[in-house]
């Protein structure tokens, strides 16, 4: 069963065979992907020294806010905004046979400490 729909990218009518077909062509599908991720793609183009990094623990795409070549220390301290894994943590455990479990275990502890200090951060002057 085909149904005439309007392409979500270019607005042209097309014959859709499936309910999940939202675009008239592969090109319009790609364009839609670009539009959705435009902010991060443009930021990467404007500043190629800020590479994208895929978190080794959870697979989230993160934009590095520094240059890892001139600032290796910041790279060690880098933390995934999704699961809070740091490069330092991953490297410390990457040779362990059950590194993934160890990292997850470590992250649970980190998260407890993190939420604890976040509660008291306004009351504790540094
Ligand atoms: Zn289209
Ligand atoms: Zn992560």
C-alpha cells in the first residue's frame, strides 16, 4: 500500500511505501541528518583542532573542548558527559581482562561522590 506524503526535508510529494519513510530520497534523508546534527558538525568544521571523540564505555559522541596534542593533560582528564568515564580511568583499566566491569564499578563510586559533592558545593567555599 503506497500513500502520497510530503518529504520532511524538501516538501515535495512522493509515494511512501512504509510509515517510517519520511523522505523522498536518500539525499533528503542525509540532509535531515545534517540538519539535526548541524551544530556539532559546524563546530567541528570551524575548529578542526577540536576533534570528536567516541566514548569507549557508552559510545556517546563528544566534542573535545581542547586540543589533545597541545594539551595532553586535559585529554587525560576528559570526561564523557553521558557516563562520566574519563580517559584516565579507561587507560588505567584497559589491560584488565574484565576492564568494562571494573570501569562500570568505578563509575558508580565516582557518581556517588559526584552527587554528594554537588549537594554540598554551594556550602563549601574553596
Ligand atoms: Zn525530499
Ligand atoms: Zn560515556
